[in-house]
């Protein structure tokens, strides 16, 4: 008898866990907004580490032997398979320059200009993962990270 009741308890627990939560929301056609502000995920980047939030993430392509990004100190070469955080030199329209081989390319982050950009050039493909960041306030506190 004890074995059956223990099985019943386990079965009822599994059923309760797999059941959807009570209550069904109906579509009203109106957008719902939350009264609670959501904080962005913060990332510590640089030396000394400062807090940043992500503004966007996109891919570029380059099959050439070399990729470099223009910063205020000149062209910085990217290594395949290594995440590199740079502050690209940004034009007044928000774009920044990078080279695929000898070809100059232009990219732009959402909410430009970006204050830091992570570049990851895949070691086995042409894909360059580009992730853009803005500093949270003065960068000293995670609590200053804004929603994105």
C-alpha cells in the first residue's frame, strides 16, 4: 500500500509540474505595457572594467586573408577566433570603417555611435560577429544600465 501511495504522490507531482499555469490571457488587440522598468543586461568591458549594455548584434562577411577596423589610433587587425573589443572611429553619420583585405567597408550600430564594439571573426568561415555596446551612465555602476 505504501508503494502505491508513493507512486501516486510522484505521479501527481509530475502532472502538477507539467500542467500549464492557471489562467488564460485573451488577445485584445491592444499592446500591454509593464509598469516595471526592465534593466538591460550589463557587461563589464575594458581595463579598468566599465559597465556597458548591448545595443545590437549583426554579422558581416569577409573571406580575405585579413580584417582590420579603424579606431582613433589607426587600423587594428583582427585575429580569427578571438573576441576583440574596440572603439571604432565613427563618422558623423554613425558609421565606422573596416577592411576586408584591401576593400574598405562601412557598418553602423543601432543607437550609434557605439562606445565599444566586439568583433569575432570565425576561424572556419567568412562570418564576423559584430556586437555593439553603449556605456551604462559613467560606467561605474551596473544599476545605470538602460533597457534596450
